[in-house]
C-alpha cells in the first residue's frame, strides 16, 4: 500500500491512503490520525489500512485528487533519522579526490551519522540557504521506516521490521563538512533538514524490484530540468537497508517510526571507474559532490558549482512500466 501525510495545520499532518498511480487519496484518519500513530500499532492497524487501499484501487470509497504539493514528508518529524553508507563507490570517490584511501573496515562496518529529525522539509518545500559559501548539495537516497527493532537484531531479522520505503533528499552543506569532521563529532551544521518523497510504500508494492533489502531500480535525479543522475539503487550496494538497520540496532533498540537512510546512491562506470555524466552516456550521479570529485581527479579542480538560490532539484523513481512509485521530490534553493 501507499501512504502519505497531507497538510492540515498540525505538525504531523493527516494520514491518507494513496492510489497505486499516485493520483487519488482517501482519508485514513478514522483508522489512525497520523502515520506515526499507525506505526505505533502497526500489527492491528496495517490490515485495516490495506483494506482501505484495496477499496481506493477499486474506487469503492470516496476519494479526492492527490496533489503532491499538499503532502508533507510522510513522517514530518520522527523519533530517529540515521543515514548510512550503503554505496561505497560514493565514499571511494570522495576520498580518492583528496588522496586518501578508504579504510578496510568501511566494507563490512557501515559508516553512519545521526541527523536532525524534529522537522523535515516537505517534498515540494524550498531549501533555505544562508550562504552560498556553505556549498549546498543534494543527495538522492533511499530510506526505510522501521517498526520496533530489538537490540541485537541480525540483518535477516531487521529485514522483517522494515515497514515502509521512501526516497530522500539528504541536503548537505559541503563547505561546512571538513571543519566539522576535524572536530571528531561528525556532521551537525553541515546537515540541515532533509526532505522525503510525497509517498511512503510498503515493500510489497515493489514486487521483484525489492530483494534482499535493496531496491533494484534506477533513482532519477534532475538538476535544473536536466538529467543528472540515473544510478541503479540495486547495483553496487555494499550494504542493504536491512544491514544498516542491524548496524544501528547493535547497541540499542529502535522505536517504531525510526528512519534509516541508504546514503547517496552511486554506481561505478562500466569499466569499474568513477562513471560518466548522463550527458556523456553514463548513469550520472546522485549528488554534485561526486561529479566535482571526478573533475578534481581528472582535471585537477572541480568545475560544477554547488546549488545556489534559484537552482532546482527533482528526485523520483519509476517502476519498470515507467510509473512513479513514490511521487517526486521537487525543491528550489532560496536565500534564507
């Protein structure tokens, strides 16, 4: 099934069930007022939401037009948001550009950071930028929402606790990252509010494209209306979403509604190298930092600028028939 949270003047929005083609929706607040409330009692409420989803598909209940611009992030705020490094190619590029090797441990022990989750941007909300020198970048990623996960859960066990899947624009301020990392406490100011796709879906919605905790479809990223990234999320994934959930659960329990991200979706080139831009026949990149790293490796200096006020980013994913699965993140950078 597909779920969304519509603006209603509250912090958490109103839960709606969305049609498979992401064009219609039906209020579900008689079942659960918010998505978090549904996740808190998932075993009891999910069957009722699934029944409503079938009714929406069969058009046997009153529906209204689903406008993605009216959607908040499915969880407008969450108890936890942790982002990982499933695609090591991304880490390799960043480190190669500055002449550093990737530690061997990164290939079996995921790199993760804990981001702010008290308020996410809506999928069509502007990205406020206080200073262009901060180096505003988008990062196209996959994210999952968990149920309650016990401490010590294995990857196989964690897979069964994944309730929903979403896309995310993990906004990053690249100009602030080096100084923060030098302090040894990781990202903070360099990771402002993220935005998630208009719709969250249960894994079964993806059919065969969901396998072993990975979505095997291209993640599409456009920058200023031009194709920028078409990396396949099912290729070059060192870790699955289940692996990342298990990593977080190693030392703690996860509460229902925790969000775990994949990190930037990134593919190697056909020759095993860093890949090529979409304009040159490659799969492109899911963030600006990667193409800047490749320019640095190839030319000695980056040429592609980070995002500035007026720049637009779009992130979405289509199924094998070309139909949108999650709706589309569309954001414009504005001066704050």
